[in-house]
C-alpha cells in the first residue's frame, strides 16, 4: 500500500517543440516518468524542417525558464543581442530606438538550434522517452488513457496520470477538450500574413547591416523586419495584408513595389533572389487563440500556443510559453503535485495573463508598423525612459515590464493604464500652472538641466510630482 501511495507519476507531453521539450525537462526534474510525443520526425535528423521559422526574440521570461533548468548559458552564447530597433525610413535614413536602458536587450535566437538543444537535454533523463512521428488521436479525461498513431499507421495506447498539451496553435489535445461542455474557445486570423525572405552576408562575408538591432521598415499598413543570425545573414520577414500579397502577382510589380517602399532593402535582398523566393512561396496566416479553462479535472492541461497562440509582434509567444512551464512548476510545488488542486489553480493564475499578452501582441503590430513613425510615440518613449531613470521603482515603461521583467502580463496593462492617467493629470496640472509646464521641463532636462528646477518654474515642486506618481 505504501508503494502505491508513492508510485511515480506518469506524464504524457504532446508536442516536442520549444515548450513541450522544455516542459519535459521540468517534469523529469520533478521525478515524474515522462513520455514525450512529437508529431514530426526528429528535427535533428532533418536537412530541412517544415513549419514556421520566424526568428525568435528571447527575453527575460524565456531566459528565466531556461536558467531554472541550467540551459540559459548554452542558449545565449549562440544568440545575438539586439539593444534597439533600427528604423529604416523611406528616404533611406536609419534611426535607432532603444528597447530600454543601454544595458537591456533581447536576443535573436535560431528556432531550430534552441529546439535541438532542449531535445538533447531531455534525453539525458533516464525516465524520459521520446516518441517521434506520433500524433494524439484520442484522450479519455476520466481515466487518463491516451492513444497515439505513428507515421506508419500503428497506434499505441497508454494510461497516464496527466496529459499535457504543448502541441501548438492547432493542438490535438485542445481539440479533445473542446468536445467537452463549458469550454470557451476563440480564434482570430488577422487580415495580414507573412512571408520569410533572406538578407545574406555581403561580399566580404560580413553582416550587410548593423548587427545588434532588430531592423524594421515601418510603412504604416505593412512592414518588414530583419533579425541577425550567427551565419551573418538576416532572417527577413514581410508582413502585409493578404490582398497586397495577391496584388504583387508579377515580377515587375514585385520589383517596383520594393523599389518604391523598401528601396534600401533591395540591394541587400538581391533582386533575383527576392523574385525567386516570393514567386515560389505563399504568405502564411497569423492566428490568435484564446480559450478557457486550460485544464480538465486532474487529467489534462494545455500550455504554450495550445492555450494562447498569439501574433509574433511582441516577441512573447515563445517567452510566454516558456514562462508557462515556470508557473505550472511553481503551482505543483505549492500543492505538492496534487493535480486535482494544481491544475485549476494554473488556469486561474495563467489565463488572465495569457489573454493580456495576446492583446498586447496585436497592439504592438500597430506600434511597429505605424507608431514608430509618429512624433507623439517617440516623445512618449523618451518620456517613459526619462521617468524610469528618475523613478525606477515607480515608473517602468510597458515594453520594459513585458520584456525585461516577469511582471504578470495583465498587471503590465494595468500599470500602463495607471501611467496614462498620471500623465494626463500631470499635463493638465502643468497647463494650469503655466502653459507648457512639464513638457518644457522634460525637454530642458534632456539638455542637462535639473528636472526639479524646471518643475518649480512652472508651479510644480519635486514633492508634488512624486505625489502624482503615487496618485491612482
């Protein structure tokens, strides 16, 4: 009887991608027996890996998740820091916009390399078995019995204490959960798609552009971005409405379009290669998925894109999915591996944050393709950074909260809303006290004059301003 009480828990993880392979490590470190099922063949044996390959931007949440299983250093030494956005204007000018302070950066990471490193790390645990080319076809949420079919049509059925779905935006486990009553599900395709292009090294086998930046060509209704790779190329992604993709249906139209709207990129991409790639590919869709709950009883739970697929414009899809692993692990600690208590708590804690970052990701697309062209946006960015330097504990910019801290996503939104209210009140107060007030003070502060002196000139004391930061 004592042996039964201490029987090792057996967990199935559906999906051997970034979140699935990382979560397998977390579960193995808990002492669970783990079966990892991946629908695709082993990517380490493939010359070409099919599927999405937009470069990944690794930031604080993902790094913390990797650090807790001892993989952060291995991954980051193969990444390229990006300290700022490099904006490519239509007239050829380039201007940088820092993400945060000068010492803060996100990292360009190769998706395949990251996945391969984690799969190899998984294999080091004795109680983990990986099954490639296996797809989930059914799951009994009362018994924990799950059936998988391999690429030869052979099926395998096992009974598990817990089935975890980390199998992406089109999750097979989530589809099983959707058959149950009271499961909310929402998906949305935005009217924009993406196509991946490539900027190779230059003739000297060097990077063709500045290295430590995320390059953006913002054109209001569409944009192109480029992230650096270790082989000195840039993975370049074009985001546009589908009807624009469809309108560029000849080589002549395509080349003219790039000459008109991305003129400095054409020599970098190479006209011939651009035409070859564009004409042989179709734009891919971008989907947002929201659902609730993330669990069924004590037998199943979904993480990553299976629970909250998002558009890639905040660079948080992977980071959020990896942070899911931390959150679930901490909750399992809290409830001593009692799945009947831990899984409902996971849904309760994680669902509002996942929905919040899905919304933020959609918002950031507008910022990237349009906002960075706005003088008001640039002023707010400088204002946020200035206030952050003056009041680092009270005023943290939205992007900094999301990318450089583990502040809960829904709290990031709440704090940004509070900041907007504070600025509104400050500007109204400063207007009453003397016209341009605070705005002039901040401008002069940037000219190396003390902000406190400028506030006093316009009827505000340093103490008044600190009180406004505490106002809600």
